[in-house]
C-alpha cells in the first residue's frame, strides 16, 4: 500500500493474517505526538485556575479536589492509550473500536469535575458519542459488506469502499472526538486539569487526522 | 537541512517585521523598524524568565518545545518534498499547542485564548479542501510530485485558482493582526500567550517565525512551483505583503463571524472540488 503517494514511506508493519498494523511516517508522527501527551498527563501537575471575583478587581485561585483529578488523570491516560491504538491500527473495525473508546474516556475526563453544570455537559456529550458510535460501526460494517474485508492494507488504493461508508466513518469520528462540542460550551471554563482537558483535544484531532488518511487510502 | 533552520527563523522574524511595517504605513503610522521582531526575540531570550505559581508544570514549558519541534518538522517536510497530509497534520497539531499554551498557565485570559484557538480550528477546514483539491488535480499528496506536476502543466495558481484561495485564507488566518486573529484579541490581553514571558516567549517567537516561513514557502511551492532561492524569497515576500494589505484594511472579526466565514468558504470549496472530481 505504500506505493500510494499519500502518507510517505513505510517504517514498520506487523501482520496478523490479512490484518496488518503499520507505521508510516504519517502515523508514526501521530503516534509520537500522542505518546508525548500521555507522558505529560502522567507527570504534569494540574494548573491552579485563577478567576476574577465578580464585580471587583480581585483575583482568587480555585481549590481543586485531588480525588477528582486522580480520576481525570486515569481517564486521560486511558484516552491516550486508545488514541495510540486508533492511530496505528490497520483494520477498520479496530479503528472504530479504539475511536469509540476515545469517546467514552473523553466523557470520563469531563465527568471527573465535581460541578453539576460540567456533569450535565458530560451527559450531553455521552448522548452525542453514543449516536456517533452507530455511524462509526455502520461505516465499518458497510465496508465489510461491500469489500469482504476490513483490512486497510488490503483495501488500499482499490477504491472499493463506498463513499457513504467513508462519510459514516468521518461522521462517527466527529461525534466521538468531542473537542468541538466541548469548546463551544461554557463548561470548559469551569473545568480544571489542563493536561487532562488537553488530552480531549489531542485525541479528537489525532483521530480526525487518522480518519482523513484512511478515507484517502481506501 | 538543519543549517537552513536558523536563516529561516531570521527571515521569518524579518517577515513579521515587514508585516507590521506595511500595516503601519497603510494606516499612516511610522511603524517599528522591520528588524524589530528580531530584536524582540533577542531581548526576550535574555530577560528574566519566570513560571507562574498557578502553572501546570512541566506542561507550561513542554508546550513551547513542542511548538518549535512541530514547525521544525514542517520545515523539513516542505523542503524535502514530503507528504502534504503530514503538513496538514502539523497545522492541526499547532492548534493543540496553542490550546495547551493557554490552558497551562491557569490565567483566565490564557484560557479564553485557548478556547478561541480551538474554535478557530475551523480555519483548518479550508486547508483540508486545499489538500483534497490538489489530490484531485495532481493525483498525489507528495510535495515533490506536485512541484513536478507544475513543471509539466504550469502553476496550480492559474490551473486551480479556488484551491489557491483556500490555502491563502489558511495563511491569512494564521497571520498576526489579521481578521481571524481572534486568539490574540486585545480584550483577552495577549490571549493564550499572556503568561509566557522571557525565554518562553522567545521560544514561541522562534516557532511562529518558522511557521510564517513554512506557510509562505508551502504556498509558493504548491501553487507556483519550485524556484531558485532568491526568486522563492521574492515570491514569499509578495504573498506576505498582499496579506499585510488585507490585515491592514479589515477589522478583527468576532469569534462567531470568523468561524462562520471560514465554514462558508469551505462549503463553497467543497462544491468546487465535487464538481472538479465529477467533471475531471
């Protein structure tokens, strides 16, 4: 598949029958980026948010519950590991599975904040992620039904995967990677834990970049 | 390649200075000397450096290093004829670094800048339209193949003008003082860079100088083709001055309008690419 002029040279491939997990220059870059941010989520201490006292010039630092932050850190690491899986998977089903896991862990990162407005937002994201799962696995199912395989390696350059399946995959990824939804709501300004919140955006962007590569390849 | 990075940084900083000077002259102000940004960066390099007590460490420092690393990588991709998809990835990853910069300090101004940076990720959608369009026209995403295509078929600037416009808008959205520069709006102080001073700010200036250099070089390579280095620099300067004119004449849009405008542009381009794909 690396004769395709899309993602640069092959660096490593690991075969499991017709399923080939591979690292190209492109996916390796994404993999390394995700790894760097997992390490940051593990070692970084969260920021202490400062806020302005309403109606005055005073500024105060918010107190953060350590138990909640531990849960957020766990979810951020799980999210990072799922992202690693999604960027190096050579199979549409595995990609969909890891992407769905990213959606779940993203909700976990948001839900780790002990604030009823943020929890309410996490509930809304959960609904979006669940709906997106339908598209994600629907896209993979359509590809399997049409081509008889889910292997990206096998499907590369043949143009067999129908456009509707590709669109379903993109829609699914857009729903699971919740950064655009999260950023558009006021709750993010209330949520502490920069290294963990950032993991939501890292995972959302990386799966979007991966799905672009997949739809161009298959 | 590494020996080219340092001149690229200085040229990028000089371009920032020229950008400020052109905007100032259009607005009938004297403006700073064109080497002002180089002096700024040198000054920041030797100023007292501190880390806010509220900052998330080591993320506060790490994100500056990532910013420099990704644009150094982008420089390598462009000048080694690498994959355009990888360049697209760098542009998207830049959004993460912008976001991380703002979040890591704990400052509310930084956080608002960070939020605006993710909102303005809509500015990357025209880039995807550019990539899809170039792939439809040239059949390849390798920059080396695209420059070879232009040697045979002529510049893509005339052959695929709407795609060039899309890329131009992407560059415009990343320019300082532009209509889409909502992350640096003065109502949020310096946005996501508010709390990064001293050597951290110098690091960011280096990264952004490389960014400007890479963006302009990529535009020239993708839409005009490979040129001798001096013609390449002249072409980049012309593109930069045209961008400065737009920045000088247009007010900064509100976050909502910035996102809406970029989405509309992408929609129009998507229709163009579909037509191109069907007819082609």
